[in-house]
C-alpha cells in the first residue's frame, strides 16, 4: 500500500543523508590533514578540530537514531512519525555538515574534484523529496500533540 511505500522511501532517504554527511566529513578530514597553512596542516588548528568533532558527533547521532529505527523496522514497530523524525533530523544535520565541509575547503570546496559541492547539491534534493523538513515536522508535530496542522484553512473574504 501507499503508506508502506512512503515509509520505506523515507527510511532510505534518511540513510542517504547519512551517506552524504559521511562523505563530506571524510573529505574535510582528509583535506585538513594534507592542506598546509602558515606552515602547518589545517588539522592542527583549533577551529578545524572543533568543526570536525562536531561533524563526527552529528554523524554518530544520526547513525544511532537510524540503527534504532532499523531495529524498530525489524520488530514491525516503526511508524511514519518515527521515520519522519529521522528524515527531518538527518537531512538538516547533513546539510550543516556539508556546508561546514565546503567552508573548510575554502575555494576548493566548490570544485568538483573534491565532491563536497556535489554532495551539498545532492542533500538539497534529498531534503526536498519525500517531503521537506517542514512537512516532516508537521507529521511529527501531529503525532506528539494529537493535532493536525495539515487541516486546510479557508481564506477569509
């Protein structure tokens, strides 16, 4: 049925977000280790280490959430609000990670040689299909409050 297809699709999209985030993180880490500035690798600078640490924390968080969602899937206990929460969270964090990675690479961050700009464009598409973060938030919001914000409101005349 349509609901099962949508659940499975959003579940896969959540995984796609994680893959894009990992690609951005790994590229930024490798670049920071090899690129020298002021006679030392970028990886030796505090701000770069902070950003890489935050990226890794976000990726770990996303992986833990997705692992639990996978367990719920195996148990037949996953639901649209849970999947929507994962898609909303993962795409938002992946966008931030990729934007940070692009920034860390400086001008090289927009070159296709490093793939960060490609992943950044991909995550924009991933964020949009199967419902934007706004749509996902409304699905989660309906579940936690019991009220549907999807109810259309007639325009006043």
